[in-house]
C-alpha cells in the first residue's frame, strides 16, 4: 500500500468503496414512484442515486418534488438488510485494509443503512471512526463532518486526504484544508463533466507512490462544491 505521506485518511463509502446492484436501485425507485405518483426510468433513477451532474436535480424538478420530500420517502422505502445484501465491494477498495495511518469513513449514507453494509461485507474493522452525515452534523461539501471525523481519530498531524466519487467529496476535502482524491466510477460523459481533485483516478490502483502534485490553479482550503 502506498503511504503517500499522509497523517490520516478519510473515505466516502457509496460509489467509492462499495456500490449497489442496479436491480436494487430500480426497485427502490419503483417504490418511491408508487408513493409519489410518478414513474422513474432506470436512467433517471441512477442519475439521482449517483448524483450525476444536474440530471438528478432536473428529474425531481420536473416532477415538482422537493429534495426534502424525496429523501423522506426514499428512507421510508429503503430496507437496510435488502440494501446490504445488494451491496458489493469494489476490488480496488481492499487497499484500505492495508493503510497503517488512522482511517475514517465519512458518508452521506445513514447509520441504519451503513452499519448493516459494513457488517455484511466484513469491513467494519477497516475504519477507526465512522461519521454518518445528517442535518445536525452537516452534509458534504460542508467540512464539518470531516472535522468531526478528524477529532474522533485523535490525530496529531494535520496532513490528511479524503477520497470520494463525487464533487461534494472534493469540495469537503478542500474546504477542510485536505487533499482530495476523486475516483471516477461512471465516466465523464455519463457524469456530464469532469471533477477536479488533487488526484483524479479511475481505480485506487492508480494512486502514485509519491506525494501528490496539486491540480494547477487549485487553491488549498477554499470553499468548493457548494
């Protein structure tokens, strides 16, 4: 495992280390559509699920469904055990188990969903700290969840990195003054654009062995991704 000279690592979960079988995503959106009275195509469901560009926002706007209403119904429909059974681990995620430095998980996935997934995949012991974002803690790109994780890790150094698959992950990292690894699991065309980061990779096996060179023109610690 490349050290990369960091004092600690923070990682996103869904779309970064793990992913969901498409059939489960489509099933969840069928349930949401039944409750809201709208149909979602498979493409629309995946765009909302993975927050691909502006497509997901446009899908909800076209149906005049507020984000609050949507996510309330979403969490009513989801079944933790069913989600855990439909979740798989990316092969390249195994590098996390070999990290010698403190490791924290910072995810938008709610704790009642996160814990069954970690248990089912037997990866709970990969993480020294798990922070599940909520309205009280904040949501990435707000850096507050990252500060919570860093505080709970009790690290003495300040040189850290966050790896995630979305622009909100990169934004949260930069807002907290950390380096950002963006892993592109969907491709730029499907996402509708490129996401900057201190590293831009398609697999964790692409991480270099040396200290990162930052993206040209990227200021450290700026507010980003809002």
